[in-house]
C-alpha cells in the first residue's frame, strides 16, 4: 500500500513538474502576435467609398460586437460547448477523447477547445500530432485564458479561422457566401458557417451546397440540444433556404486604377508594411469619373474601328485570284486552303485626369482592356506629343515679350533663310495644306498653324523653348531644333497632362499622385500626400495662353466640342503627329485637367484625317461632361 502511495505521489510530482515546464515554455511566446493576422488592405476612393482590396489573405478583421450572436452560439455548440466553463482546457473532453483513443489506438480524436485551436492556429507549436504538442497547446491555452477575456478569445478565433474558398475570418465568409456582414447573419446562416470549420473546402457551399446544408442541420440540432435555440427556432432555421451568392472571385488587380495605386503604394510605404496588410489606402480616384473614362474610351475606340475609312486603311489584302485558263475544263477546281486574315492590332487609347486643387489623379485608363494587356499607356508609353507642345511655345513668347496675341506672324512656307544658320532643311506643312500671309499670333495657336508656331518658337529662342519643356518635366533632354516647337519629342500622357496643370492653375505644375493617405490597422498614419506645386510658368503669360486656348474650343481645331456635348468653360489643345500616328487632346476646366491619347502600340497611321479633334476629343468631352465631373470646381478659368 505504501508503495502505491509513493507511486501516486511520484506521478503527481512528475505531472506538476511537467505542467510547470510546459507553462514556462508557453511564457516564451508573445501573446500580442495573436491579433496580427494577414489581411487584405482596403482601397477607398476620394469620396471615402470602398473601392477595392489588395491581394493577400481574403480577411476582414472585425470586433466581437460586429458578429451576430447567431454565429457565436453556433460556433460554441459546434466546437466547444463548455467554452464558458473551462479555463482553456476541458477535462471532460480530454477524458472522453482519451478513452476513445485508448479504445481505438493512437491519436484518433482530440479534445481541443476553442482556446487551444486559437493557440495552434496562431503559433508554430510543432507539426506532429503528438502528446508533446498537445501539452504545449494546453499550456498556451491556459495562459491565453489567464490574460484575455472570453469575448476577446472568440473575436481572435472568429477572425483567424478559414472558411473555405479562399475566405479567412467570419466577416469575409459572410460577405462572400451570403452577401451581408457578419453582424446580420440569421440562425441558419450562422449554423452553416460553423458547420464549415472542420472541413472548410469540402463543405464550402461554393463547392458542395448539399454537404454544407447537412452540416448546418447537425449544428442546428446541437444548438437545440444545448438550449441555445428553441424548437420553433430550430424548425424555422431548417426551413430557411440558403442561396450562396456565387460570385466569381475577381482579381482585385484587374483594374487600371488599382494596378497604378499598388505601384505607387510600393513607393510610399515599406514592403513589410504592405505584406502585413490591414492598411487603409485613401486614394484620389473618383469612382464615377473612372467608370465614365473606361466606358467612353472603350466605346469611342470601337466606333472608330467600325468606320469605313478606318477599315479601308487597315483591311488586310485580299488573296490573289486563281489564274484564268482558256477553254473549258471538265475537271473540278481543287479546293483552295482558307487562310484566315492576320489578326488586326487593336486601336488603343489612354486617359488621365487630375484634380486642379490637389494634383490628385481622379481617373486613369491605361488602355482598352486590362485583362488583355496590362501595359499602362497612360504612365509609361512614350509617344511624340505633336501640337500639344505648342501652348508652351506661345507662353514663353508672351513671357519674353517677343509677341502679343495680336502681333502679326507670317504663315508662309518656311525657307532656308527662316532657319538658324547651318540648320538642316526643314519644311513643315500646315494640316490643311495651305499657307497664308501675316496673321495675328493667337490665330496660329487657335488653328494650330505649324509654320507660325515654328516662327514664334525661333523668335523666342529654341534654347528657351527646350528649357521650358524640360522644366515642365515633358522630357529630361529636349533637342534644340525647330521641330521641337511642333512636339517632335516623346513624353508620357501623365507628364503631358501634368504640364497642362501649369496652365490650369495659372503657372504651377502639380505633382500627380494617386494615394492621399495610408494608415495601418491601428490607425497610425504611415503616409500623407504633400500636394506639391512647382511654379514653372509666368502667371500673366499663362493666363494669356489660357484665354487663347478657350478659343481653340469655341472656334478653333476643337470647335466640335460643343456638338459633342461640352457646355462649360474650358480650354484645350489638339495634337496630331506626322502621318496621323498619334492623336491627342489636352484640356482643362477650372476644376479638372484631362489628357487623352489615341494610337497603336506599334506606331503607324491610325487613319487618314485621324486628327486629335476627330479621335481624342470625343473621349475628353464624354469625361469632362459626365455627371461625376460636376463635383469639381466650375466657372471662369484663371
């Protein structure tokens, strides 16, 4: 008898020492990391409306109070019916599991409480399902219960667990499966979600609705047995029809705007902050303006491609006709192989709009179809800017006092005597093929006269013209040739549009940006835009140039803007490069500056007569006349 008592005390001592050992081991883990769960960062538009989410685990962390009690009760009945009675370890559950494991051999059944599952899901406690891991798991659960409330434990568990179909946490699962936040789940919906936990992919209603409903019914029965719901509630929940909102899991990056935002995000916060997720990204994108821009560009380009003159320009050649032979032949002609015409390269376009008050990019469209081509033509495509450069030539001439808007300028064909000494021959043509005499300078800009613009630029000084183009960030190095006055160098749509903000604001070039502010999951501000403005143009000369550009729209190369629907004060300039390879329109109202480019990725003639006013202007008018554009300042231009 004494021996048995000694053995008993020895066993108790060993158990106590083992418990101390595992508890001390549990103390080495940082409990604060339990709440750090990977989740997608959220993107909001300029109006504070949710816009998209970034890539990563599809999880939306919510507090305990924002989860329906219907799910909480279902969860407890399914996973841990004595949750509120134990301190992380359920002795009754352990005894039941131990008996069954001894009966059947091995570790066939666990006795994990919700708290133990939280510990296992939050820390690397060892991959093997053995007694060593189970003891450490139990010690961790006990420590968690000592330091956290039951509600906090449930909150962390509900946000961390996987619900199948790429959905983490109760909020993301409820939104995806039922189209509603977790706070609004019914008894039936809560039971269905709780039924997924043990085998989420197999029981996901997206994969197997019948199996998920069977699991729901099991959970409902358990809830009634535990007295968590009444019999009437049980019957009502069983009768409730579950229709999961089976929506395609769209890649959130399938958008020009979101793709550009994420590229900028990499420049303003660290990679570790991005990878951790949970960021709130407030952007300058106007969802309404963005939609109008995407729809207009797609529709207008399709209209151009359907035009007979466009098709005639790009129709593939017909195959040669079979040679004719004299006389009649009884033999039937051999069938000829049908060769499909080569695929036609789609006409592309790009658009970028900037808020004149802040420099925020309100809309960005980098091409025709993001899924077919992620090449962002608004940000990185380098194209000749053509006549869209002319306003800055005239602005510098006004600034230096070389001309006034009424100064007569010769519109005649250029001769070698007009060019700088030792300059190569240069003979630009006007778009209508005609030349005139002495015409007021303003008419040269209003009607985009090439010969007049070159003469104005040379009188101003080609070095001066090139310098202002560089200060406007149109190019790092601009050649000092007469052709620079006609935009014979390359730039991006973003840079050209930003240059026009210097006219729209009366002299200061804005810094285009997409991200207004970034905050982390705790609300700490990680980045805030500075709204930088760089004085570049002379204010008086800029206002004079703007006054002339308003006439471009009322009676110049963009006079059809009113017919297209424009009914507000605006200024702008068309741009067309040689052989109709690139078509541009850059313009602004008091509140917005917007640029549009149309062309092919592999430069070639779009179509004969493919001027900026014909191809780019309609898209610009659609966006600047859209309902969303009414949110921006209107009225007289500076």
